[in-house]
């Protein structure tokens, strides 16, 4: 018997870029037989532009207004595993809606883990390739107090995402979000 959601809610993954929201989200969705959604991909599909291009064209504040609208649409949707962009949960409006419509899960990682995962990647608009560690440390100080408002927190280590999912499933089970694991025996 596979595990399933006990309430029809969205499992919203929040946290900084590079913590593994997409990798963990895909595996979690597969394990729970739920659709997987990525808010950044939805924004790119809707606009026809990459996130980096949108930042360059319109600036961060305009991007965030559009992101709020996309998050509202997604959070009002059907149960799924939803990976949000790193800044999406920083919006008070999005956090308030998430409290109603989802179980929010902060995937937290240390600054050095995030730095190692994002170093040299050019598609991250807020993290330049130079001074990567300093920018990430600043973002950690700014963002972590708001991410801490999530319903659950799971640490992301330098490990395979499947290991993070195993720990996350135990947390979801302990908080009565998913049904208890019951192994099936074949004779």
C-alpha cells in the first residue's frame, strides 16, 4: 500500500535556490502519486521568457508581482507537490494563502551547501558567479526568518535527494499529512 495525502492540500516546497526543491519535489510527487509543479517553470511557460530574462527586462519588483499572481493560481489548484521559486514565499500575500491552501515545507540548507550547488550557474538571477558565497550569506540572513514561517522544516545536506525525501516522508507522517507507511508482503 502506498502512502497518500490525508487532506486534499498542496505540498509547497519553499527555500533558497540550490537547496533541492525541484529534485526533492519530483521524487516526493512520484512517491505520493501526485502531479509535480514548478512555479518558475509555470512563469516561464506563461511569459515565454526565462526567469533571468524577466529579471533583466522588468526588474525584481515587477517580477515578484507577477510571481505572486502565478503562486495564487497554483495554490488555488488541485493537490500536488509544488516547488516554488526562492523568493515566492517572501511575499506576505503568498505566505498567507499558503497557510490556507497548503502544507508548506522549508527545505533548509547551510550557506556553504547552497554556494557549492549554485556556483558557476548562470541561470540564477540573484547569485552572480563572482562573490557567490557573500551573496548567499546575505540572502540567508534576509530570507531565513520568513522561510521559518513554513509549517515544516527539513534540512538539505550534501546527499542524494532521495535521502532527503526519506526524512521528509517521516516528517509528513509524524505530522499526519500523509498516511502511515504500511509495507505490503507478497507470498
